[in-house]
């Protein structure tokens, strides 16, 4: 599996995992009818942005986005990549907070939020130090395991 494909899969799984818990409620509160249109527009927008990102990377073979921006200078690279880093940081923080609340409300009712969040954070950080392949394998395993459970619950 190529490195670019792995990045796309991880990006998709991060956004999808956050959407499982909060996205349906946000869509229902956003519109009165035609919920499918909002979902379709967001999906098309995500696909367009990912394809634009991959098409841009194809102009620079064997380089990632950081190497491309470092050619313009370190300050320019930091300024351009700062919104991307902030977006991923907020997504990870929201995912950890949401999963902490779910774990706390279902399994550990008397446990405070902060130890669960801290444990989730350190597990995520340890997995991140093991590399992108480990993250991809574990997230695909969890994704397919939980999607079967969600499909069974919906019927």
C-alpha cells in the first residue's frame, strides 16, 4: 500500500469516526427536510479536496507536502501548514472527548472524564510512535469491527 493511499485512508477514518457520534444530530438540527442533500454536498466536497490534494502531490513525485513547502522556506511552510495542524488537533481532541463521554456514560459511570481521556490520549500517542502502518492496521480493524456492530444494531 502506498504512503499517499494510507494518508487518505487515515484522513477518511478520522472524519468518519467523528461523524458516527455527532454528525446525525447535527444534520437533523441543521435542516427540516432534505437531509441527504447536506450529506451529499459534504461528501462531494471532501472527495474534491482529497483529489485536489493528491493531484497536487503528483506534480512532486517522491515528496510529501512538508518537503514541498520547505522549499519555499521554513517560515512559509509553518504559516501554510498551521491551519492543517490545527484542524487535525481539534479533530483528535473532539474525538477523544466524545469517546471519553461515551465510555463514561456506558461503562465507567463513576469514573471522572480526565483519566479516561488521558488513557485514550496516551494509547493514541503510543500507537502514533509505532508509525503510520500500525495506526492504519488498528484503525481498519476497529472500523470494520464496529461497522458490523452498528449495521447489526440498525436492523
